[in-house]
């Protein structure tokens, strides 16, 4: 099991910037029945563990001077342009309590309708929200799509085989993936024309509304 060490921090608010400038990432550790702790973690060490565990795998977190605890990465805040990690939430888990976790889907195989008929694979979901005990958590859920052999054929949540102990939170009839027929050049050109006409119509409406709401200049 992966392990990550963090230090306790006193800096909050504006002083958090100093932590980031020193190569550390501020974060918090919280959970049911435990006191919330402000921590800081070495950036490269965190990124290494995060690549390994994602947000659906338990790992050991060691806060300086304390015994290791089991946690999940609950949330990672990143800079909108640079992608730099700005803050991390660690959720301390009780092993006797069920958790709700978003588990990524891994699509395996190549649909016959894509390979042989030139269809287009449309993925409507990229993860499932799962309820389970912490020891039953998995990194990803494999979805075999190799048997999709016809246009319009797909898989719903209820069609996915889950390991014992995992329960999906959501509509079982929700479509996960489907194979659609590729559009012809004529259809694509028609769609482009419709979009162009819609944009032109919107521009006309906006121009008219602007003219109607503009007050006449005072002379």
C-alpha cells in the first residue's frame, strides 16, 4: 500500500502562498469523528502517490508525530492555466463505514461495429459513483465493449459487472456507452449550415434587443 508523509502547518490565509513558494502543497485531513488538521506535503512526493492511487484507492498518510491513517484523496485543487496543484483534501476513512467514491471506467476491447462497420463510439460516462466498504475499493472498473456489434447498441449501468461488495449509486438504466453510425458528408454539411443559421439568428435577435434598449443621445 502506498504511503505519504505530511507535516503539520500553522500558516493559513495569505501566508499559504509562502508554503507553495517553498515547494510544498497545503492541505487538510478530515473525517468522521476526527479532528481536522492543516497539513503541508512535498509537491513531488504527493504527485507521485497521486498518480499511483488516484481518488479511489486507500493509502497510508503519516502526519508527523502520529500513527499512519487510511485516507483517500478527496479533492485536488489546481491552477486553471498552469495546472499547478494548489490544495489537497485528504479524507480519513473508518474501515467499518461505507464510503461513496467516484471510480473511473476503463473501456477494454474494440467494438465490432466500430472495427467492421466504421461506427463511432460515444462514451456518455467516464466514472461511476460507488458505495462500498473501504477494503472493497478498486482503482478502476473495466467495461468490455468488444461485443458491441450493431449501430445503436450500447451498455447501461445495469450491464456492467461489478466485484462483490460494490453498489452503484445512480440510475441503472443510464447509458454508459453506445456505438452510433458515422454521419455522411451530406449530413455533416447540413448540420454546419443549421449551426450557422442558428448563430446568425441569435446575432440578429441580440442586435434588435440592443437597439430597442439603447436610449437616444441627448442633444
